[in-house]
C-alpha cells in the first residue's frame, strides 16, 4: 500500500504547476481579477511576461505573500 500512496503523491505533484496565471492568483486570494492585475504592477512582485501573458512563479509568489502578511498591507499605485 505504501507504493500506492507514493504513486498518488507523485501524480499530485506532477499535476501542480510551478507557475500560475493572474486569474489563478485571483482565485487563490479570493480577489477580483482587476485587483490581481494591479498586484502585478507593484514593485518586487514576482512575475514575468511571455508575450502579453503574465506568468507568476508559485514559490516566489508564496514567499512574496508571506512577506506581505508580515507587513500587514500591500500598497497599490494608481
């Protein structure tokens, strides 16, 4: 049975992407899509572009979110 659990864990790890889209980030944070796009404009927000698509590395995003939680706020520029 242990090999079955390892196989399931490996399948789950393979199905989770190392990158997320802005829409996926919005769903994760339960925020509006427009607000998620505003976040990508903040200095030091971990993202990059492929064409017009914004790509967010999940590990870097999680670290950024931890830092923001410690700061108690994210500031938006107009």
